[in-house]
C-alpha cells in the first residue's frame, strides 16, 4: 500500500506536471515554439534527369497580436529563406482566427503582408486563400494586396513553372469550406488550365480534397487543420472528434494512396483558442524527387 508521504509526493508531482503542461499549451508552444519539419516525397512522374525540388510551405499564419505579430512573421520568413527553397507556397488563412477575448489586436492586411514580401525563391512564391480569409470578408482586399506584392495568388488557376529544360505546374484551387454554399471552388476548372503531362503540384487549403484529386496530380499540399492544435499520446487529436471530424483522417503528415501524395502541415497560427500541445507551429520543407517505384497501394499515413 502506498504511504501517505508517497501519495502526497505523487499528487504534487502530478499537479506540477499539469501546470507545466498547461503553461506549455497556453504560452510556450503557441507564442514561442517553432520547428522546421522536413518531408521527402518520391514520385515516378518527377523526371529522372531533373534535380529534386525543395518546396517551402507556410500556412495558417493567422496574424494577430500577441501570438503572431508582424515581427514574428518576419522572423519566420527569414528562417524559411535560410532553407533556400526552390519555390515557396502559402496555403491560406492569413487573418486572425481567434475569439476576440484571446487577442489584443488584429493585424491589418498591410502589416502582415509586408514581411511576406521578403520571401525569396528562384522559382517564385505562390499563394491561395483559406476559409478565414473569406469568412472575414477581406478576400477582395487580400487579393489586391497580393497583386501589389508580386506573389501569385492562384484561384482555380494553374501556372507553368520552367526550370532549365524541364517544367512543372503549380495549381491552386479556391477555398472549399468557405465557398461550398457559393459553388465557386472548382477542381476540374483548375486542372483544365494544365495543357500537358508535366508534374503538377496542387495547392488546397483543406486536405479533404485529396479524395477527389485525380491520379495525374503529383503532389497535393494542404493546411487548415493546425494538426488539431492538441495531440495527446495514445488518444490522438481531440479537436477532430466532433465538429472537425471530416478532416480527422487527414489531420497531419504525409499521405499516400494509389500513387498520389499529399502533405498536410500543422501551420503556424491559432484558431478559436490559443492552445497548442505537442503540435508546435512549423515551417515545412518538402523535397520532391524522382522514384522508380510505381505505387499502387492502400492509404499509407506517415505522421
């Protein structure tokens, strides 16, 4: 039988661990943590003679003080530039997603887009919009701001990107969640812009589009989920047990099905409440290279 002294010691230790965990979830991870997450995707459609492609990814910035200030965004941009990606993609949700009582000031568009203008990649910087960008009513203003920066905003569109004697396509679809009632997102129309069989990188804010992506798409890149913001070992990501259940199977990581690949990043910012636990904000870098394998398999999840 455990002694009273040992019981009190265990109770104090448990309470202390809980306080440390709470501090990490409410302050350290949301406001100070940042990791560099790297993935490698091998695909037979990537030309064997072509060098690998390094793709830098920023998603779900959710610019708001004190959690994601313009200064912090600038530091994140510097860290991504230091990785020397060949191309950079921005996957939407630039505006605040927190409830008002959890933030001190929402950043206007000109403040959060200013540091993004310092992003550098030899093959360009490309962006799409997310659901919060639409829900906030700021989508038209964000669209105009991107136009001024020179960052290509893709809305049901695709661009050919040349690299030496080879080329590939970057396609971007309008946000699915915010546009469902309007019927404006159109994957078929997006892919209609692609005129040859070169590799295609598809940008989509919500990852559930993966179930509709045809075999000709080399790689899909998505965000939106924030990795659930909370991960509990042996339990999972509780944010997806209810309202967000539609995204549960594509919450975070590298997914592969029938030769199609998708990377879902946990992103940088916060939605609803300022909590992250074991899901730190991340800069993602994906290396896409050739593989002789012709994958035709059930869903494989690498998180």
